[in-house]
């Protein structure tokens, strides 16, 4: 009995650590079920400005926090940030950051690809719901820098450095851009290379 009790306690601690690790990473949310992932897989090709409204009306997302996150992500990919916000705002206040985490995960490849016009508003929305999401702050700040939104960029990159303390390429890029933002004579620079990882 003691041996099984010990094994059960260890298994519970490992499971708890996995959940805790999820909350420390770039995004955290109620882990999506197969139905939520499958719903998004089916609608993703239609997450564009022309078809998003029609597909959302025709194929309702699962009525869960993750379902709302994927629903909002579809609208965000389509550039319909206000609609994405309305979806998230219908959730209880303590669940909104979870849905925003899903939006981040869906929008992250857009930011990594350097599509600043699309990624900037998506990441800014994530930051509104999850103010200390350091990777959303980084990507928002970089996109805003490239779009000439100097004040927003400076604010988001300074916030990024408050929460992210590794000395790596992300930090180096943020520091380099902040120096350029502080120097009115600095020539515009190309988008910094995204660090691997």
C-alpha cells in the first residue's frame, strides 16, 4: 500500500509540474481537446477577411475557453481584431488570458515570418489580455518598430525586458532596437534576425 501510495503521489506531482511548466512558457490556456483543434483545422483555410464571417456562422466552435480562443484566432488571422476581442470579452475575466494564449500560438508563426502588419495588431491584442506575456511583448514591439510606431514599440520592448531575463538573441534585438529608438539620428534598420528557438 505504501509503495502504491508513493507511486501515485509521484505521478500526481509530475502531472502538476507539467501544468505548472505550461503556465511559465510563452502561452498557457486550458489545453484544447481534439474537437477544438479539429474545428480550427477545418476552418483555418477560411480565416481570411472574405470568408471568416460565413464560416464562423456555418461551423460553430466548441463552447469552451479553448474553442473561444481558436474562434478569436480565426478572426485575428483575418485581420478582424475587434471581432476577435468581442469573442474573448464574452468569456469570464479570469479566462480571457487563456483564450489570448491560443491566439498567440496561432499568430506566432505570422510574427516569425515577419508579417508585421498582421502580427503587430494580433500581438498587441494578446498583450492587452496578458500584459506580462513576454513573447507577445517582443513581437508586438518589433512589429511596431518596423511599422514606425515608435512609442508603442518602445513601451512593449521595455516591458519585454522587464519580464525576460535571458541574455540571448531576443534580448540583444530588443536592446538594439531600443537604442535606435532613443537616437533620433539613427538610420532605420532592417528587421533584426529572429533568434533560433
